[in-house]
C-alpha cells in the first residue's frame, strides 16, 4: 500500500553504511536479546542496534509466501540485522479457541529459520490495519466483529469495544501464549510486538484512554512471561501518556510518520520532524528509562526529492540518538532490492 523511490533507497543505505555483500560472509551467531537501561543488549552485554525492514504478507487473509533468498539479500547485500514480521490474529485463531498451528509453523516458523540462517533477528508483530477484513483491512478474526456494521463507524466501535472487553482480549492473549510457547527457546526471535498501532477512537467512546491499553499490556505480559521469560516485549503506545509499572525486557516501539504523507517535504521542515522525534525520545527513553525502537517509518510524498530528503532527515535523527528502526516496507519479490525499499 506504500511505495518509495530508488533515490531515497540510496540515501538510506549510504547513511547506515550498507554496502555490497562482502566476498566472505560469516553468519553472526545470534543470542537472546534483553534490555539494560535504555539499550538493547546481547548475551555478552554488548549493545545491539536493530536496523532493518518490515516484511509484510503473512498478516493478510491469503499469506504471500516469502523466500530464503530475500533474507540473504537483506543480510548480505544491505547488512540489515532485523526483520519486523507482521502476523495475523485472524490467521492464528480462525474460530474461537481454535489455534492454527500450521500457519505458525509453515509460514512464521519457516521465516524464522531463514532469518536465523542469514544471521538476522525477527520481531513478531501482531498486525492490524483497519482492524479486520469486515472493514476493508485485516487483523482481528471475522468471528470477533460480526456484530458491527461493515463501515468506518462499525470499525471504530469494534476497536473501542475491544479495549473494554477482557473476554475478547483474552483470546488474543492466549494466541500470544501459544506463540511464546512455540518460540520460547529460539534466540532468532528478538521479541514480540503485541499489537500494531493500538489507536483508540475516542470520538466513539471518549471515556477510553491509554489506561485501557496499559491494562491489556500488563495482562498479556504476565501471561507471556509465564511460558517464555526469554524474549523482549515491544509495546506500541496508544498516545504519548501511556505508562507501565517497571518491567524488565520492555521496549517502547512508536512509529514515525511525521510529515511523511505531506504533499511535499522541504529541508526547512527538519525542525518539525526533530521536535516530534525528540518528544518521543523524552517520553519513552528519558522519562521511562527504557529502550525505544522505531517499528515503522517511511516516506510517501508524490515526488522523489521529498521522499529522499525526508528519509535522510529521519535517519539523521535516528543515528544522532542511537535508535534502531525498521523501514515500511519490503515486498520481497526481487532479490535485487529495487525501489520497493527506500
């Protein structure tokens, strides 16, 4: 749904120092990652900067197959070390209480093996976009949204109701428990991103706020930790005010799209970009004392120059503050990495 340009692609990889694949490549040995202060670290305590791409396809009703060659290209050709892998609640729990183990092993598990062979980490992202297929998107299973009108109003009500419906939340939590049990001893998994973009539609139910997301996160963390104490949990904020009690192995993972859909982007817009990023950094790193990782960012202006400049400015900020990231998005259809990547 989003496109980018070759020019921005070249800037991106020039910035992070990516180059052509070396003649001899030693696949890194992956270890479990954890957090220490505001850093993500490996088993030796060395800081790890996770930089890579989102590789979508499995979050859709009919998953688009990935390839092992794509992982080799991302690792060897561009020296990325992480893929954020969108997955689907609807595909994992097609009927209430029915877990689709084949989807987990055949699609997700295969990608994890390919990533491991390439020396790349994987962050599993429970993805949603417009909440469910009933509303023209994907994410929640059909059985969870049948009582809502198949339009924007119905979608907003369904999302808002989810945050007050602990029984429905428990279904998603139990799906995460199954995933965590399956991958509990797999160091290729960097962590679990519990829910993509947990927006709250306050125009429908104004009494809802970030506290509801917070409560869901805490229950999900407790359930996952009971079967898998080894992995980081990535949390996407509902807004800038969300807080959790002190927890270990937690990374805040906002997305960064400030001005990225503007008609045009100019060099003088950098201050606006910087102010937005610094506000996130203050909230999630300085005030919370936890690591921050940008789970999505991308530029979607109509002209190549704007996209290239925006991408350069965003990467300047990430590098300045030593924050890792994943570009949205890589389509995986060509090992030559054309303009589908930034």
